[in-house]
C-alpha cells in the first residue's frame, strides 16, 4: 500500500479547491438567467464581476511566471476567467446605456489598463524568481483587499442584528474554499496563496458565528434602510450587488438582491 506524501496531499487539496471554487464561480448563474429572461440587469452592478475577472487574470499570470506547482492555479483561473467574461458580456448586452458605458470604462481602465501596467512592469524590470515574487505580492495584496470586503456586511449584521443580508450557504462555501486553498498553499510552500486565505477563513468563520447568533432574530427589529445605505460589498469571485432604484418593487425583492459573495485559492480565488 502506497504511503501518502506531501505532494499527494497537496494535489488532493488542489483538486478540492478547484471543485469548490468552481461552485462559487457558478453561484451567479441564477442571477444572469434572470437577467437573460427579463432582458434587464435590474439594478445589478458589474463591479464584482470585473473584480473577479481581474483576480483570475492576476492569478493566471502568477501561475505562468511560477516555476512549479502551476497546474491547479492555471485550471481554475482559466475557467474562472471565461465564466466572468461571459457574465460581463451578458451584463453589457442587457444593461442600460449608462451602465454599459461605465462597465466599458471599467474594463478598459481596470481590467486592461492596470493589468497591462502590471505585466509590462514585471516583464521589463524583473525576471525569474524575482518576477514571480513581485507578482505574488501583488496577488496577495489584491486578495487581502477583496477578502476585507465582507467587513461591511459583518458590520451591517451586527448593526441590524439580522442575517437577511448574509446568506449562510455562501459564507459556508467561501470558508471551505479558503480552507482548501490555504492548505494547498501551505503544502506547496507558497506564501502568496496560503496567507490571503487565512483572512478568508477568518472572515468566513466570523460570518457563520454571526449567523448562528442572529439567525433567529425577528425581522421586525430591522431598521429601515435606504438602498444606498447598504454596504458596498464585493463578491469574489462571481459576486453580485444590487442597487435597485425602482421604488415600486417589493422590499423583500430588494433585500434579496443585496447579497454579497467573496473568493478561493486565492480565493483569492484561486
């Protein structure tokens, strides 16, 4: 009977990380099916999907400049890049003109411009292991910023003593995702993958603890919020935030669209 080695265990965590990350990437599918059926983006914003796309692009670049353990990063981020690109394409097709223009500017300046600056800078001013280290730090910092996004939804839950804006399944899968990628990064000794997921795991556990505390809270204790007062949380990867300005829609529908999502392997995603 063959003994398990560190590479075998790392491979297993990488596979599990890919699977869970895929589920997270596919989480917005019902939202975009609704957009397709109604031919309208209904107030949803494109920012979370642009951020998720940028994250996948960064991690894919990092995977290519690494000298080893590249496969797991390449597979999930290649798939994630394609999925987020499809989401954004559907969004642009059905979004109103101002949202289309804003999304186009976001993709040109952020996803194309900033990404090109990072690639060109690291390509011309570094090489080999140094290049991988610089790109790794950029990925880690970006992942930490994305992982910090749930702080606003945590604040809202504590403020309202209600978990209506924080769905448990999403928090659970994002936490599992962070665990998988943390152990993968730890086992292959990749700090840039492991470290950001410590925060992802911590915030995920915090959200689930808050859910356990406030899940039975009566909805009647919720204060009335103007929609613009809801937290601007990022959903990473495949997240969504709504800013529905149609006052004729039921309050419950507005609440349901004010959810957030967070990310893997570097979920970062990876």
